[in-house]
């Protein structure tokens, strides 16, 4: 089941792409990041306690085993991702605080629900100029992707991201020759 609960529909514009779908680059890693972010946004990311869970299956987080693997747990409270979460939130807050128009917004003062909404669709932050909006969107894509990557590595070992990165670097080095 998908949901657009976290999409800021007020940012929809018939003449332009919604800010959340903007992608600065079209290389395979950027596309993978956008893909993961979109899946988490519409709740199609396969969290055990998410909207697409299988009936009767365990919903305990398979990484920390401490709580249900809900969207909030995945994005905000699973202790396995604490280090990445803190550095990404600091990066995001820097983008917001250095934008002249939105000095009143501070991620650290948001409720959990507001923070989840902002991670999934950064256009929820009011008064950002286009450059800051784009920068925040990229940070939030990185945020979801890093947590996704860590989850994949912890559950399955080397992730497809690592394989894709190695292939990307190999292609780049061979085209330079
Ligand atoms: Zn957990």
C-alpha cells in the first residue's frame, strides 16, 4: 500500500516537477538515492513494521531487535543508525540555518512527525530559497540512502550500492585510460 501522507501537496505545480522529484545528477548512484527516497516517501520501502508488511510476519526491527521497525523507528530512533543520523541532521540544519528566509526553522525543535515529513519532503520547510531547497532535498536523499545502505549491509552484507559504486569507479577509471 502506498500513501502520499508525507508529500507536501501545496508544493505541487502543474508547470514544474514537484521539488522532491528534482534530481541534480543522472548517474546511477544519484538515481538509486532518488529511488530509495521515493520508496520511503510513499511507504513502499519494505520495513517490517511498515504499511506493506506481510500478515503474521515479525515486525521487530531486524537490526537492533529493540522496537517495531516502523517508519519513525527507521528514520529517527533505531540506535544502529545514530551516528549517520546525527551527522546528516547537522548537515540539514546547516542548510536551513544559513538560508536567510527561514531562520525560525530548526530540525532539532520539530516534533517527530514534523521531522519525518521534512526528511521525506523537504518542501515542508517554509521560506527556503531555491538553492537551499535543492540542497536540503539532496541532504535528505543522502539521509534515507545512508540509512538504507547501513540496513542492507547489516542484514545482507555488501549491498548493491557498494557493488554499483565499485562498477561506477571501475568504469570511470577505464574511460580515463
Ligand atoms: Zn532498530
